[in-house]
C-alpha cells in the first residue's frame, strides 16, 4: 500500500493497472468496517483490461493507520477525504464507484461538488432515510460504545461468526474466509482502530442528513449507473430504483442473486458497469 498525505489526514491506498491507460481512471469507495480489499477482485479485472484504478482505505473502522487525536470521523468529514483524494490525484474525469456506506459517502461528496468526477457507479448503498439499514441500525447503536466494540470485535477472528447474519453472511452470498479475515484484522486486534470505529459508528448513528444528501443528487449531471444486487436483504430494490431516479442521467441495472457486496458476489457485473459507463465518454 502507498500513503496519501491529504489536508484532512493520511490514508493508505492501492493502485492497479497501467499508468498510461487510455481509459478513464476508476476510484473505489468502501463502507464501514471493511476496507479497500472489498474491491481487489474488481480492480484486478479492470487492470487486465487496461484500466487504472485507485483503491483507498478510508478511516471507517477497518483501516490500519489510526487517525490523529481530535480528527472528525463524521460522514461529511470522510466525504471531504474523498474529494481531497480526487483533487490530489487529478481524478476529475474518474468513474467514482461506491458501495454500502461508501455509496452514501459518495453522495455526501457529490452533494458538495456535483461535478467532482466524470461518471458514477453506485452499487447497493445507503440513501434517503436508510442510513444505516436494519439490522445494522440496532447494531451500530450498540457498537458505537467502545466497551461493547472491544468485547465484540475479537470474536470475529472466527470465520463462523464473521460469516453469520451478524456480519458478512448477510452481505455476501459466499464470503471468502481469507479475505474477510484480512479485511477485519485491524479492528479485531488494534484498540486504536476500534476507538476510531466506535467514533465512526457514533457519527453515522447520530447524523440524520442522508436524505438531504441524496436529494442533492438531482444536481449531478454526469452519467450514473445504480447497479443493484437483487438478493440484498438490507438495501431492497425499491431503494435502488428510487436512488437512480434522483439522478438526471441515472439508470438502474439489476444484478441477480447478489447481496450488498456486489463486488464479491458478482465482480464481473461491476467491471461491466464501469466499462459501459466509461464508453459513454
């Protein structure tokens, strides 16, 4: 991983694909308690097609570098990091791809800068008053307490618990044990990361302006694909269709048999969506 020094803080990131790519670059945004590894398969497939992808790990609870004391970890603050990353790497023509909480954060970023990037692909994600969805709304209320998080997270060292309906089992059809172990290692083992995670969860639980952020998507004029896993038990298809209709140039694309983490269940569907929207110019 490489390190990006941004005005609001340091974050790690990976880059895939050739630096002389003739395709629009791709920027991926993950959600809470996961990291950039969520996109590895998709980014590797795009690299094989000649696309250059940037995969940051934002401080959303599965990062490896604790944030500095006093740093704000609210959704608008994380969205600011997204915008700073775009500007630092001159990704104004990028395809922005977001999932889960990350898709909601993309909306916060676009609400401030509607022309931030050249095009957008959102897979199953928060929108309107679904922030977070059930059953995670109840779980976040518990886990925002550091003592509860400290007790709960080490148990996710076992694949059986990680892949239960309290974790990846609800979000992916066939989660890979090695991947989920690697993805959650820092929050399971590092008290400083757990403290950051608790702060993130508390900010999401207390902040009620996701609806306003989504409504601002009517100002985003770039092409948008809302790519939706139709087997999702957290973010239903009606939410995705409603989100797509908010964008002036939005389209809704179904992904059969996929849950929330479309990048894990159907990585080729994400690749195809990125390629298709990139071909629009």
